[in-house]
C-alpha cells in the first residue's frame, strides 16, 4: 500500500530520469554520539547498517501513579 494519493502516483509515474540525471543520496547515521556518512564505514559496518530494522514500541498505559 502506498502513502501517495492517486494524483501523486500518476505524477511520479510520469517522471523518468536517466542514469546521467540521477545523483547518489548520501546517508548519515549517528554512531557513538556523533553523525557520520554511511559511505565512510568499513565493509563490515556497512553490512551491519544494512541489516538494521526500524521498530515502534507499542503504546502502553502507565502501571504506576503517573
């Protein structure tokens, strides 16, 4: 399921970029209290970064007097 509206999906489908028009997206992440580009990681650390999964903790009520 897409989060784009039908109009947005049609507009996105109409956009076609050639490889020459594309540019790489630089991804940064926080490591040990500071930010670094993922491209500067060694091979093993890049592999670890690719294996990361996002999650959201379920909301829960307060069991103590809040």
